[in-house]
C-alpha cells in the first residue's frame, strides 16, 4: 500500500515538472515568434523551430506532438480561430521528391505556408512548403497537403484531394 502511494506521488511530481518545463518552452516561443496571447498550445511536445518567421493567430490552438518548421527566409502564418489537432506537421523546407537522392546536391523546395482564418486540420496531417489553405477549409486526418486548398472546401487523403465544398449553415 505504501509503495502504491509513493508511486502516485512520484508520478504526480513528474507530471508537474513536465508541465512546468513545457510552460517555459511555450513562454520562450512567445518571445521568439509572433504568437497571439489567446493562442493555445494543447498538450506537450509542440515544437516551433527554424530561423524563419512564425505567426500564430487569435483564439487558435495546436495539439500535442505537432511541429512547425520555418526555414530561413520562410514564414508560417496560422490565422484566427484555427483548430489544429495532434501530431500535425508544417514544413516550409523539403527535398524535391523527383530528385536523384544519390547525388551530392539534392534540390530542395522552400516556401511559405499560410493557413486562413477558421480552418480545421485533422490529426497527423502534413502541410508542405508553399501551401495556402483558404479560410474556413477542412483538412482531414492523416492527409498530406502539397497543393493549395481553396476556402470553404474539405480535402483529405494522400495526397490530399478535394472531397467537396462545405454546405455552409446560416
């Protein structure tokens, strides 16, 4: 019984230390990047990195385990009211897939990523360099987005394809 109580105390302390660590990391992100005070980091292990610019909008959130890479001279902009689930990846820099990877110099693509206001991005999605996601669009879970998505549309799959226009309710 005492052993079980001791384990619970250790776990609780461990969770508290983990939580404090990530709060300090997120505070550092707020100093380094342009992040609205109302932007939320939902959970642990959200990584923002790179020497480019990152702007995260009002009343938006990003889920646990997600990452945002802003390569040099590139930017990632996420608009207002966006809902980004867990394990979503935003990368502004990537090797060109049609390259010969055995060569010493592999071509890369580096470009900005823009997510419009009020978008919803499902878990485990990948958003590649140069992608713009229009206002009020939906990206389904496990999708790989390599092209622009117009506003008010639902896209999903690998690679992401148009599923349908949204039926907007008033």
